[in-house]
């Protein structure tokens, strides 16, 4: 099963080890599912984790290492079809584009 973890899920896992988001990251590490990632999703995760570094207790270097780890665990997709504008929030269009690459499930805090 291939899954897209929205940035909100990834950041929530970084902020707290208690909750469903962190459990999903643990399951990814245990190879319980295959995560899908694109360049846009990786860059957004890195940007937000760096911005939230004080809240998470991480440094910017920790954020980069985490995103590098996540990318190493995920299947990397090159987006071939641009669907923009598509969603009410254009900042989420890249998630829809990644989903259009035949990914099974998308997890988000805002769905």
C-alpha cells in the first residue's frame, strides 16, 4: 500500500512522540507501508520543520536529517502532470499531483 503523508502529519510526528502521526512514522520505519514523496513535499516539510525548530526542540540540521531519512524510506515520484490550480488551497495542489501518480491513500490532519 502506498501512502502520502501530508506535511501536517509529518510535522506533528516531529513535535510529539505521542499520537497517530508519530505511530505512522514508526510504521514507515518498520516498512509496514510505502510512503510516496515528491520534491515539492520534501521541500515543504524541510521548510516547515526548520521554521518550527524552536517548538520541536530540533535544530535546522536535525530537520534536514529527518527529511533526508524520510526521503530515503519513501518512494520518490517525479510529477508528470501539473494540475494547478485545482484545490481551494493552492498550497495543497502538489499533494493532489502526487496522488494523481496512483498513490493509494492520503493522510492529512485537515481532510
